[in-house]
């Protein structure tokens, strides 16, 4: 399926297709990838929501309302966590989530989320864990050597799905890049009204969002919308030359170029928004993530390219290869 319809979310002059089958197929994909909130809010912003069938509007509104209520609850829980961190002088930076939705989409309900991600200082991990567990969260995943996050969860009243918190001390595995996380901390800004809580700069938020999309091999429309939304929001504030220069130093250049190449390939109109100066061949295709049991040679080529050739150095590629072998052996036991 083409993602060309995403242009209608951002371009007032781009019409929605009139074919009724388009809305049935698109609604199925929107539900599958969990982007109902984004599509509903952005169509409403463009004044195009009423150009869609009533059943389409009602389904999006239903999912939007669900995401809004959940986000309001998560915002309350996040406030408790950040207050606890502030009290015990634990430095933290919220990643993605409700703060991202409010700042870059313009409304707390405009982007659904289901968990909380926080960047913390590596030397404050134990202190952060104590703060989290004192609020009733239990350990889901212990810190793993060379990894970059651990997770905690808490059961919610009347829900079978627990609230999950991930504490990150980096954005990538330590043996897969030379990413300097201190640069993200140095450019971060204070988050009112806290003393020890900050927010990433716009530049590093875009960097992080691109890396996040790469980590998931862009397997959902939501990663495309996040990146495009930031491009539209920041306009000329994003300088690809600076981004690629830093990525080259951090040994993350192939990951960023791969990610942005896929976004631009699927959304060619973005060249009119901002020219991408560097591209990379990709075998990526959205259908591979919609039909898990129907893989083509192209899908396997994409997997190999993503899994082993997204790295800037042979050392990092070999490290990832041996890690993949180890995990494959563990799954087979």
C-alpha cells in the first residue's frame, strides 16, 4: 500500500482520494499501526475530516478519545515520577510520550502513547530505580551489560495491560556506535517547574526520533508521522549537514541516512519541504510488516541490510552479527 495519502495530513492543497474502498483499506492500516489519534487530529487541523465517510470519522474519534483518556492518566503518573525524581535530585529527560505530543503535535491527545520513557544519568541508575520502585513499580527487565535501558511495570486498576516505564541511560547499545549521550544532556533545556528535569533540544529530539524509527526498522506508519511532523514543525531549523556531520562522528550515519531515505522514498513530496542531500538504496516495504507470514526475497534482503549493514564500522557490524547469533541460539533452546 502506498503512503501517499499521508500528504493530505499536511498539505491543504492535496485532496483525499474519493474511492470508498480507499477509506476501508486505509482505516484497516490506521488501526493496525495504531495511528488513529494522529490521523484524526491532523485531518481535523487541515479541515478535511468531514471530507471522509461518517464511519471513518466515528472510528477515528473513538480511538482518539481512548488515547486522550489514557494520555491524561499517563501524564498524571509521569508527574508523580518527575516530582519524586526532583525531590531526590535525580536528573531525567522524558523521551517521546505525552510531552512530545503536546509540543510537536499541539495537543495531549494528538498522539497516543502507552508507556513512559525517561533518559537518566548512568551514575544515577540505582537512585532512579529506588524512586521508581517506591511508587509501586516492579522490575520487568534488569539492566543488561552493553544495553541501554531497563523496564518496570505497575498494574492499573481495571486494566489487564500494566503501565510500563523504561529507564534509558543511552539511546543505542554501547557496542553499536560512538554516540556521545553527554552532548544530548549539554543541549537539553530545563523543564518547568522542575529543578532536575530537562527536555531535549529540538535538534536532539529529531535525532532521537530518527534513531527510534531505525531501531524498529520503520515497521509502523507512526514512525513516519513522527519524523514528518517534526520536519513540518521545525521547518528550516533542521540542518541535515549538521545532523550528518554529528552522525558521522557518532558512527550512526548509516542509520540516519537509511531512515530518512525510506521516509523520503515513501513520501516524495517531502523534497519540496526540505531537500535530503544524502540517500541510500533500501529494500524496505511497508507490506512486509502487514503480512508477517508472507515474506518475499526483497523482505529478507531488507532484513539483512537492516540487521547487519546499518553500521558505520566493521567492528559494530560484527558485534551485531554475533549478538544476533547469540539471541537466535537462546530462542532455539
